[in-house]
C-alpha cells in the first residue's frame, strides 16, 4: 500500500506524498473522528482507494500504476445517501426510490473521482456516505470528501497511491 497523508498546516490542508505537498480541500466542518451523515466533515482514519470513476466525455481515462479498477460514469449513475435504505452508501442507478447523490454533475468535481473506503464493509446507517477523492468544487470546500487539482490527483494515481491517511489536527 502506497499512502498519502492529509495534514493540517495552519489553516490550510495539504496532502503529503513522498517529498511533495498538494493543496487539499476537505469538508466545510473540518475533520472528525466521529463522522455522521450530513455533518460535512471529512472522516479521520485510513481511507483506501476502492475504484476510479471518470467522465469520459470530459477527461482522459486516468492511469493507476497500482492497477485500481477504472470505470466511466454515466448520466444515470448515483450514490445512495439515505441511511434508512438498504442501498445506503452504495452506487445506484437513477432514478432511485431513496435519496441519492448524482454522480454526473454539471460542475467538474466528479469528472475524476476515486471511491474511498469509508463505512462500506458493511455500511452502518448514518455513519457517513459518498466519501470520495475528487476535483475541487467551486465553493472551495467539500461535503466531507477530499479534493485536489486534477494534475495532482493524476500524479498521485500514476505514482501508485492507494490510500489516504487523514490525521486529526
């Protein structure tokens, strides 16, 4: 496992890998050791990469030197964020009867998106869902995910990163 470390440096967040640091964006509530659904916090802990998703109509297919699965997303892809539904914290096809996040977004945040291993084996209701490593949203904060610029994300994938360790500040 090749890991990067998410660390607070003053008011900034940086992702450290080898001798490089990358500007990172996290949830607007900061980091939390007690992640709950909808708290807008990034969970503390080790977050393994599960698979890579990308919008083939907008960006080139990413390369993972670690051999992670790479899949294009489609307009009807979603992610269930309803803690009361059996599909909670899982990829779904839209339309779906429960509350879901749309993966095919108008902005570019999910044009390149890595599914992180958080609350997924098995999902525990209300312990947080849809924790991804993706491109920065226009607001400059995420809803609990981790984001870096596209060139940085591609560099990390090409250099074999397979997990992020989120430190408590």
